[in-house]
C-alpha cells in the first residue's frame, strides 16, 4: 500500500508491504542506491523480504521520487539520516508491525546510510548491507574539491542549481560508464519517478560523507554484509573494512556476482542476497 509520512516538515512517499496472515510482523526499513527511487532496487528487495515474513517500508528520500524537498535530485546525507529516523517512527506506529523488532536494510549507497543510522538508533535491532558503498572521506584524500565549491559558490550568490546527468555511457555523469547506464539507462531501471540528472553539489556530498564510521559504533548490534566478489563501483575492500571494524555478532556473505548491478535485479544473485538476509534476520530479529 502507498503510504506517506513526515520528516522535518516534508512529506515522504513510501510503499508498505505486509505479509499475509496474522501479525504483528517484524519490520524493515529499506534505503537504496544513489539517485534511486523506491520502485527500483529498494522496491524489489522490499517485495522479496515481505514474502519472507517481514513488513517492509521502501520510500523515496527527500528531494527524490515522489517525496518533497528541494533542490530536486540532490543528495542530502544528514537529511537522509533524518528520513530513516522518521521511517522507523512511522513503521513502529503501524499496527501490522512489532515495534520492538525493527531492522535496517541498505543496498549500495543505502547500505552506508543504514549502517550509520543503525549505529546510533537503539530502536533498530539489526543491520544488513547489500552491495554496499561505505563512503569514507579518508579514501578521498587528495581529491580536488575546488570545482565543486565553485558550483556551490555560484548557487550561494543567487545562481541556479546546477545539474549533470546521473548516468551516461560516454561523457560526463555522476555515475559514468556502461554498467550504471545498463541499469538506469534502459528498461531494467525504468521508473516514471526517476530522472537522469543529479545536482552537481551532490558529488561533494559523496566525497565528504563518512558512513563507514558507523561500523565503529554499531556493535554489539548484529550486522550482515552481503557483497559481490567483483564490484568495480563499490569495492569489496570496503565491505571487508566494515566487517573488520565490527565486533560480533557479524557475518559476511560473498556472492559470485561480476558486476555491482548484478545485485540490483539479476538472478541468481538477488535470491542469494535475499535468502542470506532473511536467514540472518530470522536468527537476530
């Protein structure tokens, strides 16, 4: 069912999926890839996990999809953490949900957000990250930030919000190259609520956010990491670093995927990720 809830005065749009039968059910809040909207990757995982007995909430973060917020299609890291907090509040208030059994599941960039969020919200009992991007500014040392600040300075002085393509097979894009384009540029990621653009200011946010630090504060909350053995966009080394910094209970599952976007919608990889996640949640949530 389509639902709406509030975060910082903004109306966010979501889809609540509830298993058939008698509840209340353990609840999951899902957050997904950079530029993604809820009827793409998060919606797929939300549907599959609902089939496994979880009430799931996939939603559009502020500035994206059908949710409110400006500038449109701008990455707002602190805002996304606030959105997750509001999503958990909403989910815990639903009669279909066991308010004491709520977990956070993130895919791609959402895994980093879910990790950091779960580390500091005691209402969230378990974390699972799939094909995660665990952004760490230490990895970006040496990056030239000046061009990004030039863009923001022009906007600060009254200029328009500047955009670039989210994906492109060739040429400039926030996520350049054939692999992101294969998902977002065709039928695989088609959505009436997704547009192929993102603010230029979003790139600075990606370079400077620190979501990996959540791994230093999450434990002893249970954590699952699911990652492809080959991933050119979210390096397996990042998943290994998060796993190393976590204490028990923790588990890492390697999937024999060869592309990052295999874990977006390709079989058998999605099923393998869903089964690993459902099994882990069944033990810890």
